[in-house]
C-alpha cells in the first residue's frame, strides 16, 4: 500500500500499528480530499462498519477540532482549524501514487485516493528484468557469494558467462544496475539487470576483494540557477528546486555521479547550451567532472 504522506514524528499514545494506520488514512483523506466516511475505512481495510465508526470516534478524540460531521452530506469533513496529527503532508509521495498507477505497479484501488484524477505522464519504458535472475543476485548480495551470470555486452556479439561478486543494486533514474566485483577484470562494474540473461553457480570467495571506494565515497554536488537568467527567473528556479540561499546541495555516491549529472543535464558544458535548455549549472564544475569514475566501471558492457 502506498501512502501519500510521511509519518508524523510524534505518535499519539501506544496505538497498535493497524489502528494507527487507519487513523492516518482518515487524516490523509481529510487533508487531500476534505472529507472521509465510514465506508472508506470499511472498503479499504476490510473492517466492519462498527470498527470503522470506532476508528472515526477515536480520531475525533485524538485530533479534536480536525473534522466535523456534515449531516446533509452524511460524512465527516475537514474543519478550518485542521492540523495534521498522524502524518506530515508530502506532495512528492502523494504524486508518486499517480506514477505507480501509470507504470502499472499499482492499481487505482490500491492507492489511498478515492478516485484517480485525470492525469497522464510521459510513457514509461519498462525494462524486462527476469525475477529469477534478480532473486539470485539478491541472495548473492545478502550472503556475500560470488555468482556466475550470463551477460550480454553491447561491445561483444554474443553473451558470455562471467563470475561476479554482487554488492549492491543501483538505479540511475531509468534503469536498474547491479554493482559487482568483476572476477575477470578485477574491478567493480555496473551491470544492467535486463542484460543478465542467466544465473547459475555460486561460490565462496577466499580472496578478500578491495573496498569499493567509488561506492563508499559520497560526493557533494552544488547546483545553482543558470547565471544567464534574470533575477526573477533565477528566483523561480531556486524555488522550484528548493534551493537554500540560492544553492542546492546533492549528495551522491561517486559510483552514481555520472548518472546524476546525465539525468540533470549537467554533463554538458553550459557554455555551449542555451540557458533555456539548461536551467541549472554546477558550481566547481571542473572538480566534480574530474571525480567521475572511469568509463570501465560504468555500465559493465562498455568495458
């Protein structure tokens, strides 16, 4: 179940998880829709009408003044004094439900929305990741084993079996990778999960592999509005990205630095890109670009 809000930091009393979740749902509906009724609880959580009434009365006790019963509409409605008790409203998490519906990861009935409003999104290209292969990789990560995978590189005409020691999964904003120690080249690489065509043997590794410094190191990227914009234009960009004092700081693993810069369009030199196409630019660009991992470790099929 996807929730369109963060949990509030101050929990109310020692409520059981199921009860607190239903009360959070009541508050979610009040905040985003302005109303809630008994059948909403019954339909989504499968509780009896009596239990739903109990939950609504409990919410009235714990959050007095947040809702009142509208006799004409036959439902509880949000009051002007409403103040969240069980959740921290979060627009990103709320809108994320639409994305999950659009990609097919969730059915509309699985969200906390009474109905999905009219919306659309850029088509999401789903990458085919074999669940059996993914399960084998996850087990190898958890146990710390080496795993033999059949991988199709675009630099080679045919797939080949190769030993790797997977250590983590990574998402570049579009594709899932597995971060692994390559037993052939003796370096850490990123392998695209859809290009893993098979898994078979596992084994313990006696030789201790080195620490993946690119994965462990955190790089701080500082981003500002393109200086070619007017002050008013820069102000709205700063608001859009939630910048503080005109600067947005992004912390990212060095192993993922290339993907972050590419996704944000920061891999291009702003001197050769019109400001309308590059709203934000890097501070200390030369240093950040110089810290990117070598090409051999990014997308293992390039090596």
